[in-house]
């Protein structure tokens, strides 16, 4: 089983994201991550979908997405030819001593402290999935109160891959 990241250029119409997600649901495929946002051309939305499966399932997913009328282009964002990032916000319970430890760890990962309260810190970190996972593994030594991840988004390197 392997994971791929697909970047879809779709018409910026109501319900397109729901139709893409429904395609996965109908087939019983799981979405590891999905993000969507308007592009530099307001006629189009870029949807980034991370999915896992064997080669046959991944090919079936590509084929089914390509059949959707609103999908203009599909590109697989391969590690060597693209930049993919994710954002995580983590709220950690911390006394004065723990705050210093957490800030030191955050500094190593080039994370930002975005909120400080009497008994907690909120950290913002962007990067690839491995970087975020490594940071979260270290945060497991503390009491994580809340955590949210945005999901993967990305672009192909060099000249535009979708337009």
C-alpha cells in the first residue's frame, strides 16, 4: 500500500468538492487528506487529495476522478517534482518549566508559538508530513489539549503543472 497526492484543477462551482468526496465514499475508498482553495484564476479551484491504496486502487481513483465533468486536470504530486506542505496547530498544557522545554523543541522545528496562556502554549508548525509527525511524537511527552492538521496541499516545481 502506498500514498499518492493528487492535485486537481476543477471548475469553481458549488458542490464540486462534495462530488469529488462522494466519489471516494461510493467506492469505499478512504481520503487521507483533502484541501481545497481558489487559484490565481477565480474560475478554478485546486483540490489536493492524499489517498492510499495498492496500484490498482490508485489507478481506479485517478480514472474515476477524470470522469467528473468539472475536473479540468489531474496531476500526481511526486516528492521529487513538487513541494507539499501541511499546517498543524497544537495546544499543550504547560507549567513554567515545561513551557521552556516546549519552546526549545518548537525552535528546533522552526515552529512558532502563536498563543501563550497561564497554563498552556499553542504552537504552529508547517512542513511535510514527516516533520509534523516527528514534532507531534515529541509533544506526546506533554499533555496535548487539542490538535488540528490542515491536510496536505502542494504545487509542482517549476513551470505551472495545472494551467
